[in-house]
């Protein structure tokens, strides 16, 4: 009986992993290129995308997860802002050639391009996904794609080993906008984002612009 | 046994041969014995070793040499391509080629997660005793909550760049906090380089550069191994380039310069030696038309060079490769004795045998040997190792040549009277080549003095109109001119690395390791003020990575402010309360100290921490992008334990002082020798002898001025040598003045001049600046001395 239960557990575990890795069975091939480009074209259609996110970091080593939520802004000209509101406020601005971490109490740390290219490039890669930079994604990742522009799933394997040391695999799901993102880290940790309340303003508010201002 | 050319049975005294044998056997025997009792000898090719050691605190200089020794073994190779993959592949293939070579002490290309893990592990292990200034400030000012909130913000924030792997034992993310500061202040974060695909790469002007770093073993940078290693690197790079189009290599670092300069030096030695030997050979065949003077003179040169090299190796245990280039000039100098002997041997029928020939020229020969020897001897006190070696090399060579001419040559059997004729001295010869007679060659005294006066006026005019450029100035940087390809590679490397590291730095000392680190922290506090003032961008220092134990203890005490926050921190992070208990226990056991040797291998500590040298501990502090050197010199003056090191400037300053002293000593020597000459010769002869060096100096100054060469140490040293050599001509000519064989002496002086000018003229084409300066100065000076000697004495009888 014990063996049967163990076998059943193993079956479900393998099935879960199989399901999780499913997208990586669909490398981007010629017939899917058009759908892939259309999907990214739709993502890039809006200059500014604003919305809410829920984040869950799963720390596999500690069998714990850290949940948080907040707002995001994607401005194709400026970069991205991830403003965590709960449970502890902070913000991360990924600019063109800088990275600003805003901490509670208003303290802001700037990481300039020089000496921090790794982080900046990581930010660029993340931006590529959100701004629908098809060529950038093809250059920097092995791309896996399934579905169509109305309902798609994307898998990304970083070609750059340095980027891969931060994010071993990335999967995304969406339609006209990105609905969820999974980042699988080398150490087994995962970060899951669920995005909602997307809206597409024509311009940013002053408060939003201030995130991009260097201190 | 009878030798066809030697007349041992007619030897007047056996002592000559005995002395010759004593000198020529004792040096080789002593050298061989020293190999067993003292150790091996070597040819030194290290470029930096040709420079003088700066004056100053000898203890600090000893520490600096440890630092310099390491940096002289470091090299950087960049592979470059418009395509990153090609650049990386080129670097990877070269890495594979080199990684198993024993000459590479450290070879690094890949900065994979293991490197970051090493940093993280180090910082996690010592997280309670190492903290950045900002963290310490927060702890000391009662703002520990801010650290806790920062950690929570990172843990719950989006896209955290700090690993949460150790959050169970480090809930305040102290290691990650320090890692941020660490990466931005370590050598890893330098310049335009960043981590890309596990390698350090830079993207500049559309080209990708991938960096490969090598630290060679000390043995690898010596000549033979160095040639093999660097040669193997070049060969491997050439092979890789064939398979990867559009791939370029840039080689930077002292080992590559050493290789290039030693290869170039060996090439030059071969060329100069071949030219000098060939020219002397042809000249001797043309003049003497007999194999004996040619063979004996060539043997004399070979024996002199061998004794010279043996003596220099015996005394210094090494000869710098550039000493050899200087030493090739010995070919032209040491043949002078042979010339003077053989011109009489071949052309002076009045002298019946070798001993009579020796008697005729012995006074001049001895005076010339002593005066030239004195001038070379002066170089023994020069601060340049290559000049010291050159001095010993040349004196030994001269001694050998002198002893051969004095003790061995008289044993040679003179030819029969019919054969004792030098064709060039016969009217028949002149008539054949020019249709003129010897008489036509003679100039009335008035013309000769007009020519001398014109020559002096022209030289003085050049000096007068270029007087702005005549100054005592030394710049050791100008002593080495790198090739265009090396220059391009170095400029590209500087652009990529962009460390902004100047040629100067600080060395901090202390009676113990702890004191050295404490002293360094005091200096850092002062330097941070200059960072705030905008005079300095940053700096590299050991204590940034490894604080003193005293500071580590203070940090540990300050960290106690976090303990009351641990429970709530774990609660926020979703860990049960028992984790806080474990944290307290770990904290209690966490007062462990780190030392320089514990730092991660790629933190760059090895380039900063010098360690113990003669019982004192030292470390280097490297400023990055400083504004004004004077500010930092002044800062060093504020602390007794801080030593400002600018070797280039210090050596230049020392050399300027030394050059001024030498100029004065030169005048003094000229006066002393002039007085001696006044006692030895008639006043009219004395005047002529003393005037020749003056003409020589004026001409050499004019040549230097025209070539825009400032009066540095090397030109002045060359002037001294030219002084010694130029005296020879006038002394021989004066010695022959009252003899009927003046024509023969004139020919000997002409030959002597031609052979010397050939040797030093060849040096003036050298790519090594000191050798070039020597060649040009001595050639100019000797030409003037020869012309003025001939005009003063050279009227044909």
C-alpha cells in the first residue's frame, strides 16, 4: 500500500513537472513565427502599460513562499517600474542604462551602467519581454511558443550564461497583454507574477515620471 | 715546438704572457667555480630591470618591489570581434590551450556562478564582522530597523538581485548588502567590463572584447621560459585567428613588452655584431692585405667579448639583454689596440720586431687604456643596472684587448721588409684613386684653424638658437618606446579597463598585520574626504574587503543592534520563532575574524596586500581617477605610515640631481686630466689635447640639440665616454708627432675612428632609446674629436 501511495505521489510530481515544462516542448519554428511576431506586436502596441501585479517568490530550499503585490508601469521610451506596495513598500526602476532601487523611507540607490552592466542587461532582457522586442528575444533566448495571438504561451531559455544564473527559464502566458510570468532560478526558486488591471494611458503622471528621475 | 708566427724564444720577459694567462684563465675558472658555490647566472630580459631603483626608504622600496614583481608577471589578453560569440570562442580556445601550461600560475576567463558563490560564501561566513560604511552608520545611529526594512523590501520586492538562499540564517541579508558594495568596488566591477555569458566582456564602438587574465610564474618571465610561453601564446593566437575570421587579439602587460623588447634586442645584437664584424673584417683586409692582422684582431675581439661577458656574469650573476646591445660597441673600441700595433707591424720598417713596436706605442696605449677605463669606471656609480654592467663589461673587454696587444702581439714575427708596406699610405695608391699626391692632401695651418673655427661657430650657433631646448631633464618613460602594435594594444586595454589608475599609489606600513590594516583604514577615511570633494573617484584597498580585527570587533558589537529585531524579522519572512533562536546562537558563535588570505581569489586582494617584508607589514592603496597628484602627495605627508610612491617621478627627480652632479664632475675630471696632461706634454701639445674634448662636447651638444634630445642622464654619460675615447686620438697623434712614422699613426687613428664610429653609429639605429642616445652622442662627439685632432695634428709629412 505504501508503495502504491509513493508511486502515486511520484506520478503526480512527474505530471506536474511535465505540465510545467510543457511549453519547452514547442520550440519556435517557421510556421509559428508569424503568430509569435503578431503576439509581440500586440504587446508593443501600447507605449505605456500600467497595471497591478501579485508576486509569489517560492524559496525551494526553505520550503517557503513570499507573497507581495503592487503596481507596474511599462513605458517603452523610459523603462519599467515595479512598485511593491504590500506587505513592504519598495520600488525598482529599470531604466535604459540605470537601475534605481527605492527603499522604505525614500532612500534610493542608483546602479549606473558602468560596473553594473550585468544588472542593466538583465533589466534590458526583462524589458524585451514586456515591450515585445521580438528580435531582442530571439537574439538573447532560445524561444518556445505555443498558441496564437489571442491565447499564447511563451518559453524563454537565456543564451547568456550570466543571465541564466539569475533566470534559468522564463515562461509567460497572455493574450493581448501579459497575464502571468514564471521565472525559474538556477537554485530551484521560482518567482510567479500574475498581472491584472491593465490599462493604457497616453502619458504618465508626474508621480510615475518621478520614478524614472535619477536622485 | 715552434710556432710559425710566435717568437717565444725571443720573449724579453715571461711576465707578460703569465699576466695574460692569469687574467684570461682566472675569470673563466672563477665563473665556473661560482656556478657551483654561488649559483647559476642568467641573461636578464625583464624590461623593468633596466630602470634604476628609486631612492627613498629602502624598507618601503623592498615592499614595493614585491608588488612590482607580481605586477610584472600579470598580463591581459583581449579577444575582439564585432560578434560576441566569436570573441568569446577565441578567448575560450586560447584558454584551453594555456590552462594546462605550468607557466600560468593563474589563468582566468570564466566568471561563472562559482565565482559569485565564492564571494557570497565569504560574505556570509563573515557577515557579522564585515559591513559597509553605510550599514555601520545605520547601526551606530540607532537605525537598525532600516536595515531590517531594507531586507524585507528586497525579499518581497520585484526582481531582487540579491540571493535569498541564506535568508534562514541571514534574515537581514547582510551578506547581500555587502555584496552590492563589494561588486561595485572590487576589481570585478572595473571599467567598461561586465559579466556576459560567464566571461568579462565589453562592448565598445561596435566591437566585443572578452578578457583573459594571466599571472605567469616567476620562472615563466625569464628569458628562455618567457620566450617559450609568450611565443606559444602568440602562436596559439595566430592559429585561432586562422579559424575565426574577424577575430583580433590585443596583448597587454609587462610580460609581452619584455618578450618584444628581448626579441628586438637579440635581433639588434645579431645585426650590429654582424655589421661591425663584417665592416672591420673588410677594412682590415683592405688595409693590411694579410691574414695575420685580420685573424689575430678578430680573435682578439672574440676573446675580449668572452672575457667581458664572463667578468660581468661573475660580478653581477646576470647580464641584462640591453647591456649586450651596449656591449657590441666594445667591438669597435677593443680593436683599437690591434690597429695601432698592426699598422706599425705592417708599415713601419724602422721597427724591427714586436717589442720595438710596443715600445713605440706603449705610452699612448697605456694613457688611452687608463683614460678610457676611467670613463667606463665612472658608469659603475650610475644608478642604472645596465650601465653598471656595461662598465664592467667594457673595462674587462678593454683590459683583455690591452693585455693581448701589450703581452701577446709583440710575440708575433714581423713580415719581411718587402712585405711591410701599407698600400694606402703610398703615393702610388693616391695617384691611382685620385690622381693626386699626398702633398695635395696637406692644408696650410691657417686653413685648418679657419675650418676649426667655422666648425665651432656653427656648433655654437646651433646651440645658441636652440638654447631653449637645452635643459637637464630626465624622463624614464621615454627610455622605452613600444612598437605600434603594442601601443595600440595598450591603448585599447586602457580604454576597456578604464580603471583610471595613475602611475602613483600609496604604500601603508605597520608593525603588524593588524596595525597595517588599521593604518590603511585611517588613510581611507582621509581619501573618502577627497572622494566627497570630487578629487578622487574611488580607490582600491585591502581593508575595504578585509577590515582590521579592531574594526571587525566594532562591527560585531554594532551588529548587536539587530538582535532585538530578529524575531519579528523571521516572523515577517514566514519563519517559525525557533529560527530566531538559531540566529542568536549563530551570532554568538559568529565573532570569527577574516584575514587577507581568506578573501575570495578574484577580489583583487593579491594585487594590494603585500604582507610581511623584513618584519614590517605593507599594503598598497590604489587611487582611481584622481584629480591632482599634489593633493595626494600632501595627504601622504600627513601620516608617518603612508608612503607616496611615484617611481617615475621620483626616479626622474633623482636622475636630474645625478645628471647635474655628473656634469660638474665631468668638468672637474676634464680639469684634472688637463692638469695631468700639462705635466706629461709640452704646453702646445697640452693645449691641443685639452682643446679636443671641448670641440667634442660642443659638437655633441649641437647634435643633441638638433635631435631635440634633452640633456638627460644617458646623453651626459655618453659624453663622458666620448671624452675618454676622443682623448685616444689626440694622445696617439701627439705621441707620434716627433717620430717619422706619423703617417702610420694617422692611419691607425683613422682606422680606430672608423671602427669605433661603425660600432657606435650602428647603436644610433637601435630601437632602444638609451642605446640610440648613446650611439648618436658618442658618434657625434667622436666625429668632432677625430676631425679636430686631424686638423690640429694631421698634416701629412
